C-alpha cells in the first residue's frame, strides 16, 4: 500500500472569529499574511520531510475559506517538485469544471511532471457544491464541462505533432499546442475523488484511480464494489492501485497521545462542512430527483447525514469525537498497533485498496506533533502495511 | 400532462380560454402559483402557457442552453400556432425571454406586458441590479420575492415526487440559462429600441429581487411603454394580486389601438 500525507494548509487562526460559515463569504481581513506565511512554510516543511520518511505527498485546493488556505493545488507542488527527490506528488486536485482554461491546467501539470522528473499524479475534481460560488461557474452543466475539460487536457498532453483544433461545447481553441510535454508517457496517472457508486463507475470506465473521502465504514464498500464491477465490465485491468481511501490518522507512543493528535486533526471534519446553507446545493449540482427530495426535507440539508456510525446512525461532524470517528471508519488513531488493527479491519471490510490518503495534519495539530505523527507512522506502521494492497 | 409542441420540442403546457391570443411566459420558480392569474386571463383571452424547455416536464433539446434558444422557440410558437396580434406577457425570467423575442421580431406581437422582468443591465459593473438569489439566505430570498411569503410559498413537504422534481428542474433550468451573466444579456440594452410594440411595464411595489426603479429604467429604455406598480406585491405580482394584474393587462390591451 502506498501512503500519502495530506493537509489542507488550514488557516486556523481565523477560526475563532467564524460561526455560521467557514467558507465563501468570510472576509480576507481575517487572514494575516505574516501568520499565513509562517503557516505555509511549516506545512511545506512537513511535506518536505515526507521525502525522507517514504510517505508520498498529496495536496488539494479550496477557495474563499479558512479551512484550506491552499487555493492553488499546483503551487505547493511546484515548490515540492524541486524540494523533494523521491516521493510521488498527487494533486487531488484541480477543479477542471470550475477553471476556465483547461490548457493552462495541462501546462501546469506537464511542467510539474517534467521538473519532478515524472513524479506527478494528476487529480481532476468536480468540486464540492460550495466551490461554485467562488468560481461563478454554472452548476447546471458542471459535469458536462468537467468531462470536456478532462478530454481536452488529456488530448493536449498526448498530442506531440503541433497544434490541433478544439471547438467544443464549453471550450474553444484553434491552436492547442502544449509545451512542455509530460515526462510520464502517455501522461501522468489520473485520479478523481468520488463520493458515490455512480461516479466510481465513470472513473472505472476510464481507468482513473478513485480517491474516496469521508465515506467511512458504511458508504465505502458500495463505491469500491461499483468500481470493480464496472472495470470488469469494460475490461479494464483491476488492481488495488485503482482505489484510494482517505483517513485522518493520529499515532502516538501511547493510545492517549495518538488519540490526542487525532482529536486535533479532527477539527478538519468539524469545520470543513460549516457553510451557509444557500451554498450547499446550487441548482443543477445534484440531480433534479435528489434536489426535489432535499426540497421536501426543507432545503439546505442536502449534505447532512453523510457521516454515519458503523451501525448507520447519523453523526454530527461538528461535534464528532475520536471514538465516533474511529467507529465511522473516518479515523485511525492510537498506538501503531491500534492503527494497524483499525486499518486492517477497514481494509478487509471494503475489500482492499492500494492507497491510503493519510490526513496526518489537520486543524490545530502543531508542527512538532505533525512531525512526530508522520515519523512514528513511517517507522512503525508503514513497514507493516507495505504488502497490503500491493 | 397537457402539452404544447413547437416543431420537434415537446413542452408541458396549457391552452385555456377563448378569445384573442395571449402567450404567457413564466418566471424561474412558482410555476403552479400562476394558476389563479391564468384562469382570470382565460375569461378574456385564449391563453397559451408553455413551461420552458428543461423546466417541469418539458424537454430540453441538447443544444438549448441560452436565452436566445428560448426566444427563437417562442417566435416559432407564435408563427406555428398563428398567434397573430398576440398579447405577450412575461414575468421575471419570462420577461427577459419576451424582450429577447421582441428585439428580433414584433411581427406577431400586438402588445407586450413585462411583469418584474429581468434581462437588462443598467447599473455599473460593481452594482447588482438583480438580487443574487443563489447567494442570499433562503428566508431573505422569500422576503424579497413575496409581499407575504407565508401565504404563497408551498409546503414542499406535502408535495409528491413528481412535483418536487418538477420544481427542482425549474430551478436547474433557470440556472442553466441565467447563471452567468447573471439573469441578463449584456448586449440586450442596446437593442431595446427595436421593441416597438406598445408595452406595459408592471412592477410589484415590494419587489426586492428587482426593485421598481429598475422597472422605471426599463420602461424609459423602451420606445413605447408605460409603467405601473402593483401594491402589496413582490416579484410575482400576478401570483399575489392576480385580479389586479389581469385587470391592468386588460385595460392596457383594450386602450391600445393596433398599429
């Protein structure tokens, strides 16, 4: 199993000022650039450390939010492409249905791939609903735009005989000619985060690796199963490397220490869903049938009830405890033995996967604790899971 | 479901009443709440009420993705059903469609009635003429939409699957056509001189989505228009004050001499 360290580069100093929304409408006067610079540098240091620890690196991006100050997922990658030498670099990823210029995305990924000498993995994301407002992209045709951008980016990265023409529904270029071409041939591995069996099948048809986030013990098995089934149906080779699972991980020399670290990381889950309800389900983002049902349940709660305990009880993410998060399969915490046991049980429950997306830093977890968390994981857990999902 | 066919496009819709033709173009939401108004109009006119492509149970052909497609479709409808000298009534988003039709052709439009219409940009780039219904809290949108929201907003919990899905399709299609630029066509204002049909611009005095002063500016931008407000009404006065709006339309249509 490959392990990837993920942090949202949270700007947590603003959190005490926030209440009803951590996203979209919060003023940037709450961001102090001097404090922000220190935070960016420490998060980058933690990723750079991963190169020595044998843990791969994952970034993401969100917009207009204090929960994730990484607003351009390829910027930390540009720094790390040079600062690191060995580990792989996954940007999960680029919201290509929300970016106006897919060619620019192809250029960014190609340059990163060349500078890192072939260590980039490319994530394409549809984006959570509250990303629509900062981008002001049309939610009603987001999916269509996403796939057109996807097709165009891959064609641009694999065409090496001069310009080609693209006059599509959403994107128009008469001279697509991306320089540089990527290091990896025909192009770097492609990832997509998914949250439903339907999306998993779309990814399986195209041989993309899926990253499954916050789906836990209850929702993950059906998603992985849909992927395996679709891959078999379309004759795509199925390996565990097509499946990735994200978990919040706090490891310590004692169970208390590991759980304390997990508790701080869990502030990610407690804050990241706090969004003013009008941004939770823009029209057309979900299907009309789903939105109709949400309307009947009286509006904004479209994303509520997504986190469930192992026996199906809804968990309020704002108040989730470490014990609840472990039970829900969102978090592995405790001693290295505890982590291994929890991970192994989850792995067996969902039928296996090849990548563990480890949120090894989140919320207020300090630099010292993050370094200790990653180091202990690399020394005591990593050697034991190398063969899982290999 | 009653249907209206326009060429190859099948729309949910109704044709009611007897008399001279009137085409009603509805707004982005609250389609069913127009019933009392349409019944009242049907006493005097033959009222044709399509539900726009992608709304309710209406088809949306794959190439339909802008307001222009809707304008041409309804010009086709006027032509195919020979709705000559028609009264064209557009509410909110439907008013925008009506304006887009009239800058193209008023051949079959005898009179134009715009009710709290969208579609035109008057303010500067940093002024928002049309309230952002996608960014305001839901209860504020309701307060801006209706003079008396309690009375007009349906109890969604009591509606069946088909009806809530139809409403979700209304909202999805409104977003598809109107998300960006937001509920207007930046090029429309420069062609409003072509709307040469006599026009009545009606506005709910409590409209908080597009304020009455927007309606007055719209009225001044049209070559032959008069402006009137409807008291105790918000963005959809024909829903809140169906009789008053129907009377205003009748008074206007009768007073106008066909050119």
